[in-house]
C-alpha cells in the first residue's frame, strides 16, 4: 500500500458529472449521521489509541475529530452565507495550522463531539429546507478561484465526512504500525 492509498482511503474527492436530488438526499444523510458515526468509533478509545495516526506523518485520531469540528463549523457558515448573500467570498483557513493548536491535540474529544452534534443537526436542518434553486446558489472560494454551488459543496462535504471516518478506522486498524506495508 502506498502513501496516497493511506492518505485517500476512499479515493480522492470526485463529484459525479450530473448532480441530482438523489445525490443531495444521499449526501444530506451523510451529514446527518456523521456525528453519531464518529462518536461510535471513538467513544471507547484510550488516550494512547486517540494518538494513533492514520498514515506516517498524518494526523492522529484526536486531530481528525477536532479538525472535523473546525471544518464543519466553517461549512455551515459557508452554506448560510451562500443562502443569504449573492456569491459571498468565503474565508479559507489554514487547517494544518489549526490542527496544531492545543485544542486540536487534546485527548478530551467531548467539546468537538458536541460541536459536531450541534453543527450537523443545524446543517442537516438547513439542507433539508433547501430547494433546487438553493442548491445552485454559490459561494466564491478564493483559494480555488471558483464559484462553488451549494449542491457541489454538499458533495464535497459528504466526501469529507466519509474520508475522515475512513481515516479513523484506518488508524484503529494499523495501531501506528505501518511496517508491513
């Protein structure tokens, strides 16, 4: 197994050519269920297990969980901006640097789990109220130099959820032992 396979255990983020309401519905389900799925994976892990990394030089399980809280907090804000403003410019952030803060390396995941539960509940409610025109409303991502319609953003965050769930599962599986790859 190579480093790219460990970095992208479910493959790289790739949207279908045509996005329809079935995709939106499936992706909304991922958003709704994500906090419970994360909690199920991490609730019984010891501090030593929370320190497992998903690949050499990768983040630990605890960093992944804290990162998801940070990322999805920004995601909900991006959705609300796009739903209330015309082509708002979103604020990118340096996620790798955020992952080094003390709050992102803490063994106590309870605040981030609570954040995920609250954010995802509100985000899921927001998405469930969106109509087909709402999914076409974009925000502008300055790092990508592109308008991102909310229907596409939802697909990217579906992938993001599944991607990081796979990272947690992978870290638990390898237990920091990547010698037999």
